[in-house]
C-alpha cells in the first residue's frame, strides 16, 4: 500500500486540510502519517485515518525522516511556511535532506503536492 506523510507549518495547516478534502477519495486509499497537530486537524476535519507522530518541534519531523531512511514512505507532502523562521529549522532541513538522499518524492507546495499524489497513483 502507498504510504504518504503529510506535514504543514501552522500557517499552512488550513491549506493542507483543504487539499486533503479536495483529494480525500484518493488519499483514503493511502496509509497516511502526519506530525501531531497536523494529523489531529486532518482527522478532525476529514474522514481520513492518520497515524500521528509527535509534533514537529517535539521530534515529529525526525520521526518521519526515520521512516524515509527506512524506505517506509513513498512520498512526503510538507507545506512549509517560507516567510517565517521555525525554531526547529535544523530538523526541517534534515527531513528535506533525507528525502533527497533516499530519492523520496517530496512536495513543499500545493501544486507539487497535487502532482505527487497523482504520480503515486499511476
């Protein structure tokens, strides 16, 4: 089964929830994981089942990075807020780097997220 991580910074969480609603029938066929708060929002505001990790600042980004390194994820959607500094920026950079190292599909905006899930389906 296709396994996808969904992550969003606070300012991007509404965008990710809207994205999930729009693509809910497709995402419902995937195993989904998410960082803590993002996962809670997705489960509260959609019908999707989501395995929740810790929130990003508490290690959730690194937990998802570990799954990438283990080859347990087919893709990552990470809607980052490019206009605000994040206190856990080193963890974010490590996650992006490990996606590159392991050639794991990574989307950091809504347009690339749509292409990513379409590509996972084909």
